């Protein structure tokens, strides 16, 4: 985020004289309170300034970069997740390739008969299988998928920053957004998850573009 000259002056005034009212800042800059309002809103939303009723504006001590970082960490997975593309365990590799092509995605999430997350199939998995001399219509995706619990997950209330960190840390292209299902009985050893969305590298790119477009 690049601040305007007036915004930089506002920050300096608040640093030197805060807490200070909007009216006093406007007077020092020789502008109207209405003219100043958008700048104060931008600096407040960015976390560089804070405001208290009947007290005024004060400097938070955050740099612009720190404020942007805080804004990123406040974004939630649930606000950016897209619709997941699901296939059943018995779906053939051939049909999975067709689905991936038609849906224009790089990862398919595999579910069992109860619609619980069972596995993940990537473009690389399908390509590797297609290169071999196999009848792709006879091979179910359950044979080549990465199975639970070896799947990296993300959750609706997790920060988008953490989801992005997982994509980088584990060098994967997509994360299933899941909600844990309640255990049917005490004998159920593994947790079951419902797939409610997906987060991809494209998702993260879109979020950063949105951040750049925000009036921060």
C-alpha cells in the first residue's frame, strides 16, 4: 500500500500530538473535516491509526507493512473458499481426467459412499497413471489417490494466511476445506470430514489482488 502525501502528514501529526480529534487534524492541514474523512478511514482500516470516541485518533505503532500483514491474517478461509470438485472412490481414472478437464481444476477430492473425505487426486497423479500402459477405464481413483489421514486440511475459520502457508510448506496446489463430522459411536477411530470448499494457489492470488484493491 502506497500512502499519499496527505496521509503521511496525518500520521506524523497523530504521532506528534495524538490523541487528536479529526477536526484538529483538518485544521492543521487547512482542509475540511469532510475532505479528511476518507484518509482517516483508510488509515484506521489499515490499522495504522486507531480512534476512540470523544478522545480522538492515536498512532498504533504499526508500520504500513505490519498493518498489511495484519489485514491478510484477518482474512478467513470461509470468505474465499470456492466450490470443491468431488468424485467417488469408484470413479475411473478416465472419468476423473474428464472431470478435471471439464471443471478446469488441478485437484479432485475423493469421497466415500457417505460423502466423507477419503482422498485427493492431483493432476500429476492422473498424468503418471495415464503414461503407463493401462486401461484407464478399469482403474478406480481409489488406487492412485492420497488417502486420509495423509491429507493436508484447512477449515472455514482458519486464516487465509495459514492456508497459504500450508500450500507452500507442503508444496501442494489445493487444500480441501472441511468440517469435522460428529462421531457416530465411540468405536469410530478416525475423524470424518465433510468437504465444504477448496483453497488453491489461485484463491490466494485473488485474495492478494483484493487486498491491493481495498481502500487501505
